[in-house]
C-alpha cells in the first residue's frame, strides 16, 4: 500500500470513528436525524476546531482542505518546477535526479542565430518553434475570440425573439469535449468531406448559373436595385444616415468593389481590391457612426461609384471559377489552412463561454442609461461608444486576460486535429512540454520543466503587459 | 437584594484603533423594558450586540443574574434577539424558522411543537406557519421574527431597531403590540431605536447614548422634564426644544441675546456672570396676536394640524423659536406676534449646554 | 398602411407597430449564420454516424443513411442487389453473378440460375434507408472484433471522475468561500491573495512537476490522480465567495443566537442560500471534468482499464484510422450525455452563468 493510501486510511478511521464517538457523547440523535448525524460527522473537524479554539478557529478548519490541495498540487509544483528544471536524467524519483545546473536552459538558448529556430539545438528548435507558433496563435486568437464574443453578446443582448435559444446555442460547443470537437471537424474537413463537397457543388452551380443566357443582365439589375434600396434607406432619415443600413450598404459596396477590382487597371491582382474595398467600407461606416456632416454626401458618392463599377463588370465572368480542387485542409503544408482552421475551431468551441461573461457585463449596465441617452437623442452608435463600451470595459479586460491565458495553453485541439503538423506549422509550446516529458523513451523532465518556466515567464509578461495597458479600464 | 437581570461594568469596545464604546455602566432589573436611544453611530447597536454575545467587549464585564458571561457564546446566554432586517431564514418555512433554534438545543419534538404553536397563537400567525418569509408582508415578517425570539423563552429579549423597516401606520400598530407583549410576558426587554417617540412610548426606562457614552438614564418623563444636558433635552420631544443663548448673572437675571431679560430662581450660586443656554419647550410658550407679551417675533412659517398649530418664528437677532399651540389661530406669514414665557418651565444649561442648572420652583407636569 | 408596413410589423397594434429594421435583420442574419456554423458540423457527424461502413468510407454526402439492400440468394449466399433498367424502361432487381465489366453478368434474385449480360451503365444500386446500428453496437458490445473500445469501463470511469470530483469541489470550495466571506480572521487577505494567484497560474506550466507530486503521492495511474489535483478550483472559490458576500450577516447571527454550531450554520443556512452559485459551479465542474483531456492523458494513458471516455475515444480514433464509421459513432456516443445535460438545463446554464457574473 502506498503512503498516500495508508495516510488516507488512518485519517478515515480517525475521522469516522473519532467523530462518531465525539458526537455521540455530546449530542443525542433520534433515528430520523441520521442525515443530521451524517452531516455533523462530515463536518467533524470543523466542529472539533470550534470546540477547541472557539469561533476564531473555524475559518482555518474550513480553509484547510482547499488550501491543502492548492498547496500540494499547485504551489508545491510551482516551486518544484524550478528544481526539476535544474536536474537531468529520466528518473522520476526526485532524489535520483542529478543536478545539472543551467544546462537545460542553455540547451534551449543554444542557437547560432536567434532569429532562426533552425539554427538552434534540438531542444531549442522545438521550444522556439513552439513558442513562435504559440505567440502567433495568441496574437490572432485573442482579438478574434474577443471580437466574436463581444459581437455575439451584443446581438443576443438585443430584445430578439427566442433570446434564450440563441444564447444556449452559442454556448453549446463549450460543453463538447476536445476529442469530440476534433473528431467532428476532422470529419467535416476531410479531403473528401462535406466542406470540400459543398464547395465543389457550389462552384459548379455558380458556374452553371452564370453560363445561362441573360444571367448577367438579371444579376446586374438585381444587384443595382439592392444597392439603390440600401443607399436610399441609409439616407431616408431626415437628420443623419441610419447606421444599420449604412452597414448593409457598405457590405454590398465591398462586394461590387472586389468583383470589379478597379485596382486591376493599374496592374494589381484582385486581392488588393478587396482590402481597399474593406477599408473604404469601414471608413463609410465610421463616418456614419460618428454622424459626420459629410456622411450623407459620401454615401451618395459611393452609390455613384458602385453603379459605375457595376456597369463595367455586369457580372461578366465573375462566376466562372476554375474547377474546384478539394483541399486537404488540415494536412497541406505552406497554405496556412491548418493554422486558419485551428483558430476557427478554437473560436467555435470557446466563444460561447466568453460571450456569456460579456453578456453578464452588458446586462449589468442599467437600462435607464440607455433611456436617458434616448431622451438626449443619442444615436445608437454613439451610445455604444460612449455608454456600452466604457461600462463593459472591465468585463472585457477580464475576458482578454482569461482568453490570453487560455490561448497560450492550447494543446488539446492542436494535438487532436493536426498533431502539430504539417511539419511543425501548428506545433505549440504545450505540445513541446508534453512530448519532451511524456512521450519519448527517455523522458527529458528537466528540459520540459525548463520550458515550462520560460513559458510561465512569457505568460506573466504578457498578462501584466495587458493589465498595464488596460489598467485604467480594469480598475486594477 | 435580588440579582440584576443584566449588569454592565465599564464596558469598552474598539474596532481596531477606533473606540466606539467608552466605558458604560448600567444595571437593568428583572421585567424592565429598557430602551437604548441615540442618534445613529452612538454605539447603541454595538452595545446590544455586546450584550447578545455577537461581539466581545474590549474590556469590562457583562453579568447576567450576577453571572459573568463575557466568554459565554451567544447561544448559551439565554437571550434572544429580533434583528433590524428580521434575519428570517429565507429558505425555511415559518415553522422551520421558529423551530430551528430549538432543534439546535436538542429539544424534544413535542416540546418544540408546543412552543411553536403557543407563540404562533400569541402572535396570530398560525395560518402563516407553512409559508416562507418571501411570501409574507412586512408586518407578518416582524411577527415571525418576534415569534422566533419568543419560542426560546429567553430571560431577556433584545430588539435591534425592529420597526425601522415598517411604514408609519404599521409601526404604530407594532409598537402597541410589543408593549402589550411585554405586559403579557413580563420578560426583561432591551430595545434599541433612534426614534425618540418609540423610546418615550414603550420604555420603562430610557438610556440616552451619545458617542459611546451614556448621557442620561431614567424614566421617560423624568428625562423629558429634567434633561441633564442640552443634548438629552434636544433629543427627546418633537418639535425640538428651542435653545436661545445668553448670559446669566449670579443674582439670577437672565439676559438673552435676543433681548429678553427675565429673573429666574437659581438653585445654585454662581461666582460670576456666565454664558448660558436657555431651553424652552415649544408647548410652554404663549402667543398673543396683538403683539403684547415678553417679546415680539416674526412668523416665518406655520403648520395648522387642527388639534395643534406649529408656528416657526424668528427673533430680530435671527434666532429661531418654534411655538406649539393646542388651538387654532389665524396667522399669516411675516406677521409680528407677541410671545410670553413661563419662567417656572425654563431649562437653563451652563455654557453651551454641558450641564443643566438647578432651578427653584419648577412647575413640572 | 402600406403592404410593406403590414408585412414587417412585429406587434399587433398598428400605432405601436415596431417594424423590423435593418438592425434586426442583420442581428437575425448573424444569429442564423452562427447557429448554422455550430449545428451543421454536429448534425452532419450524427447523420454520418448512422450510415453503413461502405457509405462512410466512400464519403457518401447524401443526408439520409442509404445502404444497398443485401439479400440471401439460394446457392449464392448474401449478395448486394442492383436495379437493372432495360431499354424499354422496365426495372428488375438483380445481383451481380460475376466481376463488374462493361458487360456485367447478372441474374434476377428470384431466378439465380439464369445469368445474363447487361451494360454496366444500366445498373443502379438497389438502396434503402437503414440506420446502421452496428456502428454503435459493435464497439459497445464488443462484437465483430471491436474489443478495443470498452465503452462501459470508460463510461464508468468518466462518470466516477466527474461525479466525485464535482462533489469534492463543491464541498471544499464552498467551505473555503464561507471562511473567506463570512469570517474576520488573521491571514484572510493572505489566503485571498493566494487564491487569486492560483487563478493566474495556468495548469499547463506545472504539468511536469505536478506529475512528480502525483507520482510521489502514489495516485499516478489511478482515477484519484485525476480527481484530487483539480478538486480545489480558484474559480469556484471566487464565484461562491462573491455570492456568499450577498448573504446578510444578520442571518448568521440569528442562527448563532439560535444555538447553531458554525458547521451547522454552513450546512443549514449558507449552503441552501448559495444554491444558485453552487449549481453554476456544479455545471462548470461537470463540463471541466467530463471534457478534461491533457492531464488524464498523462496520468491514465498507461492503463486502459482506467481510461475515461475522452482518452478511450482518442486511442480508439488513433487505432482505427480508416474505420470512420466506428469513430463517428463513438464520437456521437460520448457527445450524447453532455448534450442531454445541456438540453435539460440549457436555460438554467446560460442564465445562471450570465447572472452569477463569472468575474
């Protein structure tokens, strides 16, 4: 029997036997009070503390179990991590581990060039590659996750039909386990999976459609009508243009702009047009949201430009794609797709949780503030910037910190979806620690511990940096 | 000599560096209804919590029936307490609320049922026993809270501002009920309030507290008629006693800043002329509409309540005077009226009001 | 009143008719898109999991679980059947009597002896809708050589870990929260700060040394090695502490006057009153423990009889790389309990977490 087993046996006997004796000598229980007795027995150490030290002893007895577990399984490992990182070998007995000083650290830092992980030692390469990937992942993931969570929280906080249903639906993926999530997405993203199939079908349908006689005309006219309706609705209100319609209009404008690709005339490819279009659209929305006096004229100008562009393309050949080639989403190297899907799946599975936290923050904003704003004829966008955003900022900071710490620790999804591949494109730092310590024939606990310590330093720096930047909002 | 129901000896209490109770000595006899009254922050609730055993005094002794109970836990002092917020357990029914304490004392089930039913009958809450506190009105919760105190059959009841959460009408009703309850049960009761009306109407004895010290202890009318200082005089009675500042010569001539000059019969000798404060109860002042009287004042405002009339007036030097008349008279703002004073009902306080001076020939009601 | 107004108004009273504006349209569009993104992969996995092996391995993308009809032919055994359409448009149910060529030998199922040649292009698989229950039953019951997924062992382990860990978490976190919220004692601030610190220590940076600690406690490889280290959660302590701060102190004092011991106050007054926060923590703890992956992977991987559902499913997915129909079915199986919990408690979960303010 292990030491822990023996200890728990002794404690158990003392607790149950001693407690029963102690209680029965002091209190009488009727047969119907057996549940009472059971609960008193459960709290026997607390009762004992109260009778020995009075009420002042009770909080310590109450804290004891929790702090014991924290002590042994959180704080002790924290300290132990430093010790282990200075030892070598593969022994799991702490006393058999030879002291190697800073060898584990120097192995990680043994690089010819600090700008290229490939010039490092094996440990160094693995660590820095993992760190670089993780930092990139965090840098993309945290803003994406927070933006998605905030947007969703704002939408489900509106007074919509079936509010409870929407909220619940967005939370559902949070409850799924990483293995299930990975299996689901592996299945969907398989080379012959439903996504490729759907994309192929869609391409086929679009190409077939655009081949039909008169399609160009009909599509152009329909789109022109849509654009006109959106711009008319934007400008309909007597005072300032409506933001929501302006948003719709901007989306349509971006679509036309991208398709027409005016930049192609000066020798660019299609992609820069998309970015320019997005920038213009965002600028339009910003102008409208701040109720800029020129907004009205800009909307009219954009409508004219969009019409002109529409006439130049008339949807000519826009929908004739190449035959769609199925992509092996999670496996093809140097495409960025594995990384993209990692971020997508992570957002998919974690967004609901942060959404709920933000929702709590949004609901804590008293509704009379908005009523007062309405009485002051505040525009919705202004209300968002001046009331919602400042008041939800403390919650947003919490979400930022939580999602930062969570994203840094990404392992399950990567390991199960891509296994760190292709090559090491999605190899994350926790996978480095896990594989160094637990998967090899000669587990390098020391090296893994050194990696953990360095990772802790990076996380701490980031967290404090983030809190420092947002200190005014968070009130910390 | 029989034991005191409760005796406090040199009680002091500090929270960290802040001392809130500055040495209190008090004896309470069996069957008394004692009210601790004072402005908020005077330490009256703290004192009650010290008696209850919820907090421990920093120094001094608490004796129940001559037994020192400083280290006896709250539950074993044989007291029960009605809290300001009633502190009814929201997740238990009224019956469970009443019986919870008795169960903790390992009382037999039949005895618990008997006591709960008796208390429910006494307080007329039998039909509420199966409900939860959330389903009760304010007055009903108040009764349940009192019921929870009653079932313990304590030596002393402690009430911590129990009526402050009720509306005016209900407060009046509960005031009468608690007084009746005291008459019926005959237990010692200690009642904390900041409302001087509650104190005056319910108490056998009032303890006026200020800033952690006892200002005066006595029967309600004793305190009303012979306040020992300006604070007690001002605290009891509504509308408040009028205070006018002036000088008192050793021969008993009162010279007030407002111009009033009057002789009084001093019960003590003064070595020299001294600053003093004159206290005048609003109901002791007479009014003549023709302007005749000891002084003339200008009417600033008035309230006609039918049975009584309150007239808020001002002297030429800016000091205010409130007059209470038990009759209806025609008044208008800005009017000058004459007021007459009755020297036999004066209160004179030395200096700024630290101490009441002795007067001869007082006509106490 | 114009037709458009009539069609788009959302309330009966025409004076107050609140028309669906562009903002609402955008909102509903966003929500619909989001829900599609969430539901379609899950539903697609479910639909695929009830397709038979052949449909899964050939990536049949039809919604319904179609499978080719097999019939027992006298003298030929079990044969898949095809529909042959002749030049006149008549159809006939046949089976292939030889290898598939341009001209394939087939025979009618009711006349197996009479073999005739037909062009391959005239043959259509004879399909019916059939739920492939064997995807589920084979691994669960250990049939057809599928003995590597000991479902009931995994299920028991997962349920054991989840239930025991949640109970322990609730109890000790509530005790700690009670102490921190309702008592003035020396060291209160220190303990609070210690717990905040734990909140900021990511579990993955102590993996290696936690492994050493758990090893020296002798609980490595057992379920207790998963349960105990994660039982004390800083989130739980904070959530409960924040909630317990709202319980009036007077209630505890009333209970003290009622001669209740401190433990009984905790049990009879504080716990029942913290029920909303406790249930939120219970739900969170169930989600955490049920879905826990990395730590169980380290602690339990060596002993298949101690695998939880998640670890079992992982190793199973690893071993049967090509047998997607079993993997999908087992994925759905391990998704079902948490989905049921979700459907049952969804309103409560979302409002609970949102209102308790997980901060």
